[in-house]
C-alpha cells in the first residue's frame, strides 16, 4: 500500500515533469508532461530509492471530448521488492501523436507499443519496428479510436431495418 | 442370433448370383462416404463440442471418421469450428487450398457461419467470404447431434456426387469466385 510519504517522495523527484497526482482506487496516478515522459520513466526505473524497475502494462486512452488532450498513454510500474505499484499518465493533442519510445528502458514495451500504435495510432519515436501486431496488416485505420463504430464497418449484408435503426 | 443387415443404402444396380453391377459414381461415392477423414479447424468453444462428438458418447467412428487428420493434405472434410478473425482468414484459405480434391467443408456454429455475436472490426463475418461451404451448422455452440446431422448431410452429398463434377466448368467458376487457385 502506497503511503503519503512515498507519494510525496515520488512527486518531489518528478519535480517539474509532474502536472498533478490523482488517486484511482488503490492506485496513485501521476500525470506528467509529455516532453518529460521519457526522463521521468527513466528516473523512476533507475533511481535506487524508488526502483520501479518493472513495466507491468501500458495502454492508450482516447477521450475525444477533452479538446487539446484527446489522446493519452498510461504506464503501470511495479516496485517488486516493496510491492508498490503506480501509474504514470501523459496526455497529448490529436495533432501531435509523437511519443518517445521506452524500448530502451524496458524490452517488454516493444510489443506493448506496437499494440498502442495498432489500436490508437501513436507514433513511438525510436521504436525499432513500429508495425501492426494484432490486427491484419491491410487494416487502414486504428479501431480503438472512439470515432469508429465497434461493429464491422465493412459489412454489406446488414439491413438497418432488421436491427431497429 | 439373427443378423439384420441394413441394405437400404445400397446403390441402385443389377444384382445376380455372385455379382452386382452399378454405376462407377455410386461405388466411388459409397467408398468415400464411409471413410471421410475430417480435419478439425477448431479455434474456440465449438472445437470443444467437436471433441465431444469425437468422443465415445457420440462417436464419429460410426461414420468411418475415427481417423482425424491433422494434415490438410490427407483430409477430405474441413470442419471449421469457431471464430475466425480477419487475420486468420488467409491461413484458413491456405489450409483449404492444401487439401486435395475431392474436399468438403462444414461451417460449425454461428461464428464460423456468420461471425456470430462478434460483429466487430477484427472478426471475419462468415467463412464463406473466403472458402466455399457445403453445410452450415447453426448454434452457439451446436449440440453434437447437430454436427452428426451435418456429417450425415455431407455423406449424402458425397455418395450422390457425380464423378466428373470437380472437373467441370461450373465447379471451376465457383472456385474462381472465391479467388482459389
């Protein structure tokens, strides 16, 4: 369980990179500026005191209603010796989806970043092979973006009147 | 003990003492029908139901199908059981192309037949978009009895198929329609 002491320590070490800290259930969520994202994650991983050396998972966020910060990324970090988990979030505009890669910090982020590229279209600058990983190669859009309907857009055998539309 | 031999499936022909004459199609059909080698292409829960059909309770061996072929090159019947994603579609087509003629296809369950509940960007909306299908089995998943019914329908097709059907223009046109070489 994360204490206020640890929270303040992380916040002070993040310094200017930090925008705000939120608590979602048991998780403390540190929202950082995109420009400082790579430096912040590197510090969290390599700082001997903090030691968040394990990237559990990461995911993309798309909230079209937040103008100027439509897209976001979440990194979940784990300090295994002390069993402390935190989340780092960063937000960006839909016009600027360039994000620094963290494959140099965690090799496991290679596939994760490919997945975020596949589903949301983030451009991870410096990624060794940023191609689709789960969807078929011919797909020409990023399906988890809210602007696309969930149902198969390529179907031609559905009559609207049979589906109450 | 009286042995009751069911001869109702015997093809039409001329019978005399010690011989029986009939059409070649019927003899070949009879032989093929009772020794179909199925290739299960099982991707999800329908695959489990197919395994139950294979098991001793329902017993596919009664139909000459106890030899499940896990190589498409030696299979006669492709049983597609489960959701096929769009990324998997080219592989399914490749498996179909690897099977030697004559070959038949059963589309087992709602997902294989129409995409089922997965009306979404990643799922193929029915395998008949990439390969020709002979028998569709509805259900989610279908009961083993339904699959057995489908297999008996396939056997009916196999036993009555004209021997030159697969050399014909119509058949070739049908394959071309799916872009299969």
